[in-house]
């Protein structure tokens, strides 16, 4: 359990939490929500011990291990799989001791503990986590240094999930993931055996993975039971009640103040007036949340074009000589709302760039309407803003003839205040930078908006505002996003990038979500409606990995059998049964039972490894 008892703490002289008491039971999955800048990440730092309390107590279960995603993405020459395996320090230490230890009794203790922590299935568990986060068997055996920063952060996430801390702290984990990885993470979190506190603006992630919401608002912590939808309804009812009570109190105040103003100086009414003054002084104001109202977006509306506005015919596209997508036959009309689904590396961004005229087809053709204007937003564009310039400067460069009042109106239409309009980009929040990039992408009133992960830096209120704005927008929209809540409210058509092409997906998002979970948990046959019959065939590297696993299994059994023989010899010695060796005899009997248990477990794993290899070799031969 983690308990905050009347806590207050500050950062840089600014009080973030004041006089708050909350207890989170063991095993709870908690979503930590609140407006950006209120102190959610600082609360994590408090739990880690990086900052101290001004008052109160923070209590954790005794010897509880706390884990979170490191801010330093792993970038060494160590493979992804070995990086994740190394995160379980106890397993690593035990394996090293098992190699170095000579005392049979201590070796037996080590092997027993390895069995207890399920050490022999570690590689399979680590591989499953990496696969869920988008790394296939081949990628798992590549060095971390071969991947970009975003992919390395996935490895860091995989490492902390594998280490299974008693208290897992996750700060916006879906920002590193695609839709498929986010769906997998939802299922993983919901089944996690220990306590999780999750900071997220992803409504679907909060709805599908947590059972409590911890809300940080106006420097206070409040714990709500249920997922985010339940919290939103409960809080809305609570706020409506508070507003009604505040209105009643305000009317009562006005009435009392009116009486005091009229009669405080009249001798026959002075006593009553003073009584009402005391009543006024004792009335504690009912505070209404200062949390900002829904932040707006306002996409300019384009004129209507004749359909189709984009028509792709038998096209192939890629980079240089490398082809990424083949046989693309798709069309876009101005009233389309399309989500591109598919795992990372399947070509979603490549297709977006083809449609946006940033790539040309290798073969086939893509026909754009003559007057078509396209707005393109990708996450990297947020990082390419000019840090030493203001939002005013950015818009002025694109619209040199517009007056400052017109530019401020544009910025206001995307939720950027007068003060923020004059602030250098380097001092803006991630959400404010995203708003500026979205404004710049839509300056020309595009007929087609292509949005590649538009919500990564937006809080929940801003995401809801984006949904509303896109619903009102009269142009076509193509979205690549891990935010399934956004997709479910905005899109009405789905494309699936898979097997080197992109085709219409005939089912809905919920079917796609369930199919992904089914594939990742039960490893059944592909359920995403493939156009051709596919036969699973293992690569040479995968067969080699199975062989290595079998060899390790055999070695484990041999080592344990040697230990059993050593203990048996000691138990066969008549001297061990003398009165002065009762304690040693007891220990030997316990160790013998533990080694037998370890042998049974190791032999089971050996048998499974042999069956897996046999099956793979048979499949390989039949191919």
C-alpha cells in the first residue's frame, strides 16, 4: 500500500500539493490525472525520494520495490532482449552466483530461488513483452544502438515491465507507442499483479486499464473508484453540486451584506447587523475549480471539391530503390474520415507522405484534384519549430501581409493566448507547441488534413476539443494515432497497412482491438482478414534460438542432477545421523527436497524446449 497522510510539498517555491490524504491499496491500478503543470510528475519524484515533503507522511509497504521508465533511453551495443533481461537484477545476480558458487548447499539454495522467481522462463517472458511493444524476434537480437530514441524508450518500458516492481510508476507511456502497442499495454496493465500509478491523457488507456482515478486539482488529491468515464461522471455531478451550493451561498452573502449595509449604523438595528457580520465572517467560501475550460481548435473551412480529391491507382512507393508499399488502390473524398491502422514499420507514414506529395510513386499513379490543398502534421514538426521565435513570428512569416490583430485572432482560434503568442517557442509547453504546429498545418484552409500522432502533447481537455473541431471541419481527415478514443469519435473508415500494402479494413475499431489482443495472448492464426493464405515459417535465427534454449535446458538439468548426487552422498553417510548433526541433517533433507523440485521443473522446461525445436524443424523441412 502507498499512503499520503496530510502531505504538502513544493517545487522551486511553488506549492503543488497541500494538506492531502489518500491511501492506495496494494494491487490497485490508478490513473493520475490533472491539468498540465499541476504537479503530477513531481508527485512521482516525491515517491522516488527525489524531492521532500514540506509536511505530512508518505508511507509505502515495507521493502517495496519502486520502478519506472528511465529518462535515459538505452543506447548500448547490448541486444534488446539482453537489455530487458538485465533489468531483473535478482535473476542476474543469482545466475552469476550459480556459475561461481562451489558449495552444493548454497548452489541448491540459488537454484531453488531461481525456480521460485521463474528464472528459466525469463527469455520467453521478456520476448513476449518486447513483441507486444513492436519488436519481432529479429529486432530483439539487434543492438539498442541501432534504434532511434523513440524505439529505445520502448525498450526502457519493456525493461521495467519485465522487472515487475511492487509499485510501477508510468508517465505517459503511450507517447512512445503506436495504436497496436497501446492496445497491448492496456491489457498488460489491467493484469499486472502489483500496484500501478499511471499518468496519462489517453482516455481509452485509462478506461481499459485502471480501476481508480487519482485527481490532482487545486493543490488537492482526490481518489475516485472506477475508470476515467466513471470519474468524469462523478466529478461532473460533484462540480454541479458545488456550483449550486456556491450560488446559494452567494445569494445568502448578498442578502446578509445588504442588511448590514442598510442597518449597521442604526441604533435599533445595530445588534442584528453585527450578528450578520459575524455570520458573514464564519462562512467559508465554496471554491469552484480553477481548471481551465475546454481549450479550442478552429480549423478554417475549405471550399468543396468534386470527388475524388485523391485517387491512387496500382501504385508502389518507397525510398530510393527500396519499395515499402505495393499495389495500392485507394481513393479519398472530401467527406472522408480515415484512420490508417497497422504496426510500426508497415508503411503508415510512407502512405501519408505519398498522399501529401512528399513522395512520388515508383510505379502506378496518384491523382490529386487540381485545386487540392493539403495540410500535413507530423510529430517531428513540433521539434522543428524555431525555438527563439514566438508564435507570432511563425505565423507572420507565412502571412506577411496580415495585421497583428488578424494573426492574434488566428492564434486565439487554436487556444494560444495573447501572452503565449509573444512567448518564445522554447518556453512553451509541449501542448502549446503542438497547437502552433496544427495552426501552421491548416493555415491554407486545406481540403485534406493528414495528422500523424496529433495528440502526443495534448491533455484530455485539449483532445476533446480536437475531436470537436475535427467533427466540425468540412475537409477530409487522415489520422495515424495511438489514441483509440479519438479515432472512435472522429473516423468512419479504416485502412490497414499490412504485408507490404494498404487496403480497406472491413471491420470496426473494436474488432481490430480484439483481434490484436487475441493474436498476442493466444497466438492464434492471424485474424486481420489477410488477402492470401499465410503459412508460419521460422527464420534460421529463430530456429537457432530454440536450439540454444534446448542446450541451456539440458545444462540446467545436468547441473541439478550433480547437486542431487552430492547431497545424496552426504545423506548416505551414517555419521550425518548422529545426535550432534541433527541440524545439518535437517538442512540436507530440506535442500534435497528443493533440488528434486527444481529438477522436476527443469525437466519440464527441457521437454517443452525439445518439442518446440522438433516442431520448428518439421515445419522447416516441409517448407
